[in-house]
């Protein structure tokens, strides 16, 4: 813990951390358990939103999360949050968002993918638009940024090399904020435009997963900016 505090103080002194945000991580599965500690390591305060905040699993997650971490019910977690992370099942995202309450003015990070199909044969996108668009329509006054949806939770913690994180959203300011967090994880943010492009980003995940299901060589995405 002493090393963590020293690291944060050095980052602040160097100008690498402008200020700490309160980040509500909704969901304590693999994605939430990966992203929460990573965000906390950058000096942000993490509040986990869980249906069972007093469970031992959630208590253990809070204990391993640096800094001022806590857990409560999802609708309570978002109240004082600047940023909300939807680490939830992709096909349930609309109902979950509508159940959270007022998200106006908050940055909402969407790492979900609406996946359906037979996981032993082939998966496909289960919605006609995208989860990014569905979330933005359900919370029109929030700033939705799709991010972290093209890699698995293990690469969130240990990238193992250069990995890009495509960002899509209608707010340039929100994307810039998320890009700072991405860069702080030794990942490479790249802006791919507005929220309607979330459909194509989610399609990237379909290619990645189906390649593995079919026994073809596994891969991760790394996009490269070209100076023209």
C-alpha cells in the first residue's frame, strides 16, 4: 500500500494524474474484477455495484483494490460517481442501465458485447444496432464511450504486448478522459468515431471469438495510427 501511495503522489507531481474520479464499476465478475483494481491503481476511487455487496467474493475484491474502494448496491454506487463502468452481461445491458437511475452528465464506459449463439460452434451479435447505441438511447444525457470490448479480462491486467483499445462515443471530451485511463493501463487508445460505430467494434469481437472457437490461430487487436 505504501508503494501504491508513493506511485500516485509521483504521478500527481509529474502531472500524469489531473485529478481523481469516483468510478462506479457495476458488476463484480471477471471484467469488473479486472478493471476496478486497474483504475484504482491510477488514483481513482472505486465503488463496486453488486447485488450482493456483503458477499465474501465482493469483500475480497474490495480488499485487493488499492485506495478508497467500497461496495454497495448498483443504484447506490452510481450516485456520486463521475464515471460508470457497465461490467455486466451484454444481453442484459438495457434493463440494467434503466434500473440504475439517473446517469445524466456521467461518463458511461461500455465494455459489453451483445453475444448470442452456440459457444461451441459460432456466436453472433444478438441485437439489431449495438450495445453502445442501446445504452446511449437508454441514458440520453450520459456520455457513453465504448471501450475494452475487444479483449478479454486477462489482457486488461497483463497486455503482454501492444494492444489497442478502440473508443467510440459522441463526446470528444468523454473519449479523451477514457483515453487517459486506457493509456494508464499500458494499452493504446484509438478514437474510431461516434457511438453508431459501436456496431462495428462489437463485430471485431465476433471475429476474434469465432476464430478461437473454430480452432484457428488466436489473436488480439492492435490498430496503428498512420501519419499521412
